[in-house]
């Protein structure tokens, strides 16, 4: 490992000597982002090569854009605004042929996925983040629970705000260092404000991560951190997502009753913690297949062992950080998000046994998986490249963990063919393009099925049908 790192260092130094610094930095960033995109694409090439609409794409976002026009931008779904998805749907129904909807939605999903990588590279180039942050690209590309979140527009609200969240943490870290402001250009500030506003109204994640950051920053400076306005305004407005989703929604159970219900089932709590927060750190579902068959004491022991490794890794990484409090803050927000998903599901009356199903609510545990895996990988690199720590027990423990994770890694991305089984057992596959062609042969609008089940379909309006039939002719 040390020899590989040394060789990479030599190649990098040679390239830096031959090229201008800015050009070299740009080429390195572009190459890394391209490599990440290639790795992500290879997890399930068919999704990008044969794009399809996914679940809420049609029945919620497209249908409301068709029926309500710009009024759809004010609608809530599951308590959230989903502004990015609604802007995408509104653009599609007004400017594009229905034939291109899947490709356009996929493009927005890809942009949302790549934005955080671009943001990190920009912050590395500005000297805010260390190059070691690039280690986090590995779990970002290969996080194991991807069945629900892989390249689809509904769950782009996980990835799209992440770039702004990282920028926010970078700005706070930079201000604490006493160095000059990172973003000085008025054009760049306006762009970041726009990015932040769309992110704030796309989902709850920006609020969960950046509101605590703003509070932390204000307490440290002993005044309300209004500046920079392009950062503070989107963060403050993001609090509306929490208000809409939590305080304006009536659930069958109160928070107190939900907590009491969970505490009565410690076995469920242990299984939930194991499958959603621990097994992803060991490669995905495969560890869960083994751990769930263990007696509860042994399962708890395995969980505590993994948590000990996480704490070890945090200790190694925070020693190298100028402001370790920012990492602790990110971990706190991540755990709040994970446990709040359990609490809200309980308040909604979901059967507790269903909460330990694989990939159930996988989008909420993505943050925990990527953050903890990033910390553990960074710790391993830090220990491995230092001769004094290379052969320590800590380095060997993390090396053993890394080998086990690679052995147990399971890519759970599945195909997206839309099928329906008749009472006689005959399976019908719905082809999006064929359904659209049938639409132009009929006088009345037909539902277009895009996902498994009767509710995942949408019906085109007259303008969309006219545009479709012109493109087909």
C-alpha cells in the first residue's frame, strides 16, 4: 500500500512540474470526476443506456405539472417541496416531447449526483479541503444500499443539496482559519445563492445539516452569522422543509408514544441498527444475512466491534483536522437524520417488523454510510502512509475491516423493467415508447405505466400528446 501511494505521489509531482498549476488542477479534477462517473455508471449500465421514468416521476411530478402548470411548484409531496423535481417536470411537459422525458430526467439525476464531486474539487482547489477528501469518493460511488437511490430523479434530493452542504461546511471552516474569503466573485455568489435556494426547497437534508452548522458558527462568533448572505438565506429558508414535513403533518402516534413503542422492542431496535447503520459499513446486505441469525448478545457484540472501529477512525482523522468540531457536527446531524427516520416511520404506524427489511428507507441511511465509510478509509490511509503507524494494532484492525468489506461488498442495484402479472400467471412488460405510440393511435388519453403497481402511471394532456405525435411522425 505504501509503495502504491509513493508511486502516485511521484506521478503527481512529475505532472505538476510539466503543466501550469491551474491547468494541472483542472485536469486532475476532471479526470477524477470522470473516473467516478464511469465507476458509478458501471454499477448498472442499463439505467443510463436505456433510461426509464421512476415511480414518482410520472404519478406525482409529471402529472401535477401537466394538470396544474406552475401551480405544481407550490405543492408538497410527503411533506416536502421537491422543487428540483418539479422544475424538471415543468420544463419537460412544456418544452420536450414525452419521448425524451426519461432521458431528460436521467440527465438531471446525473447532474445532481456529480455536483457534490464538483463542489469538493472546487474546495480542494481553493485550499479549503485537503486532497485526502478524495478518499470519500470511493464510498460515494460504491455505497452499498443503492437500490432505491441509484440515478433516479425522485431521490436526487439526496445528492443535489449535498454540494451546497459541503460548500457551507467549507466556508465555515475557512472563516475559522482566518484566511481570506473563498468566493469573491459577485457572479459566483449569485450562482451559489440560486443553488442554495433550489437545494433548500428540494428536500429536508440541507436543513438537517446546515441549520446546526449556522447555530454552531453563531455561537462560536457570538453573533448571528448573517454574512455571507448567499449562505445564510438558503439555510434559514430550508427550515421550512422541517416545518412542512414534521409540524404540519398529523400522524397516528405522538412522538412520546412512538418512543415508548420502540423501547418495548429492543430486539427490533438492535436489528434496525444492524441492518441500516452497521451492515453497510461491512459491505452491504451480506453481513446482515449472517448477523440476523446470531443470538442477540453476539449480534450486539458485533455491532459494538464495528462502532469501536468507527470511533478509532474518528480519533485518527480528527487529530489531523484544524476544526474537528465540524466533523462531530456532521456525524451528529447524520445520526439525527437516521434515527428520525425510524421515529417518523413508527409515528406513521408502520409495522415494526417492516423497518428491518433490506433497503427500507435506504435514502435516509445513505448519509450515515458514506460519512462513516469515508472516515474509516481516511483513517486507514493516514495510518498506512506513516511509517510509525503502519504496523500498529490500529492500522491492522482497519486493514482487516477493509478486506472484510471488500469480500462482503454487495451491489444491490437492480433492473427497472416494468412488469405486470395476470391472474393466469402471464407476465407483461410495459415498454414506455410502445405505450406512447399507442397513445397517438387512440382518440382518448391512455395511462402510461412507468413503475410496478397500479398507482405509478400518468396521463398526458392535449399539448403533450400533440407534441408527441408530431415527434413520432
